[in-house]
C-alpha cells in the first residue's frame, strides 16, 4: 500500500522557519521524483519545489527561491522541505507528491500557518 505521510506543519511567526517531512512507503522511493505543492484557501494548488530521484536536479517556484530548500534521503525514504524566512503568504496546506514509473501519488497534506 502506497503511503506519503507529511509532518512538521504548524503555526509559526513571520520570519521563522519550519521543516516539513514526507515519509514514503509502498513504492521504490529512489525511482521517483518528489515534489512539494501547496494550496492556499480559495486558490489552486501550486508547485513549490521539486527534486529528481537521485537529488541532483532541484527546481523552485520563484516565490520561494532563496528561502526554501528541498532535499531527500533515499535511505530513509523521506523528502524534506526546509522553509526559512516564512511569510504570511506562505500559509497553505502543503502536499507531498511522488511521480515515476507511470504513477503519481499524493500525501494527505499538512497545514502551515504563518501569522503573528
């Protein structure tokens, strides 16, 4: 059974940091590209960051470049999103996504709220 379980969300003040984790199981993690998406209330889901299956290729949305870092540990079947200098506009539900071998999987999401 495929599972993507996000964790690490919460309420944080502007300017602070959070690290999201996504633990994967049920598929060959190292064969899949991984991404983080987010969806704010009333808005469409958008790509935040993506990383290739071996970690050599990384892409970021312009809105998070220089503040967010995506990484992965294939030995732990986990992908991370380090979020620094958070802004109120980063408030959203963050979703983990896996793509590869003709399949696509989503996690259930974790809420990130940036507010003073």
